[in-house]
C-alpha cells in the first residue's frame, strides 16, 4: 500500500479509538454526567473562552504587525475563527494554514502570510513543550515518567535549534539551494524565488518572539483554565496544578496526525493520567467532550455563520456589479 493511501486513512485510527472509548465507557453514563453539570462553572468558562480567542488572535496579530501586514484586529479575529474551524476538521490542525489565503486576499504576499503561520505554529508548539517540561518536573505526584520528560526536552531543543538556524535567510538559502536547483522545475523557479524572499521579508526580531512566546504560554494556560472549570462543573475536584501537569502532555499527544483534532488519542492520555489521581474514566471523557463543545464546536458554528454571510455578501456584490 502506498504511503499516500496510508496517510489518507491515518486519521481514522483516532476516530476509531474515540468511538471505542465512548462505547466501552457506556454512552448512557456519559450523558448522565452531562445531566449533573453545574452550569455556573460553564457560564464562567464561556467568559474565558472569549478571552482565549482574543489571546489566540493577538499572538499572530502582533507578529503580523511586525511584518507590516496591515489587518485590523477585528478582521484578524474573524480570520482566526475561520482558521480554527478548518483546523478542527483536519489532522494536526493543519487546516489553520487557510489563514495564509485570507491574508493574501487582503493584499499580503503569500510568503509573508506563510511565514506568519509558520512562526505562530512553532511558537505554539515550543510553548507547549515548555509547559510539559516546567510542570512535568513538579513532584506533587509522579504522573509523568522521567524518560518521557527527557524525550520532550530533547525534541524541544532540536526544534529550537532548527528554528534558530533556519530563521536566518542566509542559512536557509544554503540548505535549500540543492532542492531549488535539482527538484524545482524551471517554470516554477521564479515563483519559488519570490516566495522565498517574501517569506523572509520583515521577520520579527528574536527578542520580540520571546514576547510572543509568553503570549502563547498564557494562551495555553487560559485553555486549561477552561477545561479545569468544565472539570469542576462535573465534580472533578482535582487541584489546578495537576491539570497543568496532565493537559500539556495530552495536547502534545493530540498533535500526532493519526486523528482529527486529537479525538481518541487525547482522551486516552487524559484517562490514563487522571486515573492515577483516581478520577473515573467516564468523568474524564465527559470533561473532554464538553470542553470540545465549548472551545471548538460553538466557535466553529460561529465561523460557519461568518463564512455563509461572507459568501452571501460576495454573491450580492457580484450581482450588483453585474
């Protein structure tokens, strides 16, 4: 079987795992947990969801400003919602790259939009690794094996090293020269050159990226506060510090592209780690599902409405101009 075919069906692994967990834990019991939800915690969590999306937009918006990409924050917020919708339905949230296309429609060169996405994504992943390392070494209870932590730190170091090397245009030009000369068709060489140059145009300084890194850390913690509140609403009375030890690990596992939006792999990891704290698998699974509804499905519905309205306006403008 060809690798392309295998990749096509890889996301089904996580979906199958998610369905297996749902059936194994008993769907009826999961819905029983929903019936006992304390809605005051959910109301508070919705406020944090709004703050989370503002921060999530801010972290790539400030990069865009440094790159001289002139997009209003309100428009950036809308683009972020739409990008999250596409990310929700694709493995590894790769669909969020649609943001590049929206920035192009606003007059941004493809290379600049692409570098904005890449920097944001790398800062996202690096901050996640940092959280795993920071909270993983806390010894309230030995939840995370040392071998796993050292592996994560090693991967984190490699990502940082590669980022620092390729962040310099000259280094990238040196390493990519062979690919450019041997594998890029002549008809695409000029486009590739323009794309490469625009990718490195107006890149933010490394000290500035440390500020973006901090915003990413805060954004992740905000996301985990939301899940913590959902957990409280379901009667999961575990200290927040344990959420900060467990959830970054589950989030990293969810990045493995064998599922869509981490379905299955995230839940399995959370059930295993929260199980050490004697939290029932049904409660953990219910917490995960309800968190997805709040942080993903509701924003996705809003994004779909925005897309439909944009399409309606586009059709109206075509008819008017015609």
